[in-house]
């Protein structure tokens, strides 16, 4: 949930709240669906509620992310690229930003995203396409030519 909330303390609180809710509502779990998706949806909803209450714009990238390329120049370039991606992501409305994060940063499948967001898979695909187009335009506008 860090990718939604942006800080470790809130993430810890939401995670704890989600597990308590999971325990309290375990009788409502439908075993026809993945347990992970059900628990993740509980946490996701709690995180969204927290964000909507504080109107906070969360960062899109883990600040502790290390460059896979060796050397100090590569590390600086990677940090600058990450900052530009963060800047571009921040311009997107939440409904597009969260789908990009779930798909490209957390490697969720379309069906998992649909389950977590309560959207039809076709809507997930359509919104992801729109989000990618908007992201590409914004990256081009700020001068990012390759990622």
C-alpha cells in the first residue's frame, strides 16, 4: 500500500487495519476467488479512503530504488529518470495513475486489477490504454525520450 499512501507509517497502519478487518470478516470470504485478491481489495479500499480524506498526492516510485547499472553516473541518471517519471505520473488523475501502478510497478494481471478495483476487465484495458497515451504525451512534453 506504500505506492498509494506514500509513507511507511500510514502503510503500516492500513496493513494492520486490513488484517483486522480480514479476521473480522473471514466468514464473508468466497473461496471461488483468490484469497490474496480479497485481502488486497480490503487493504486497497482502506488506503483509498485514507487518501481521499487527506487529499494527498502519493509518490509513484520507491525512494529507495537502486539503479541496476553500475557507476555513479548511471545512478544519477536513474534517479533523474525516476524523478521525471514521478513528475509525469503526478499529472495523471488518480483513476489512471493507480492502474499504471498496479500493472507496471506491481505486475498485476488485467483480471487481478479488475478484481481489486471492481472494474470490468474491458474497462481496465481501456483505461490503461488511455493512461499510457497520457503518460507518453507527458513524458514527451517534459523531454523524456526513452525509459
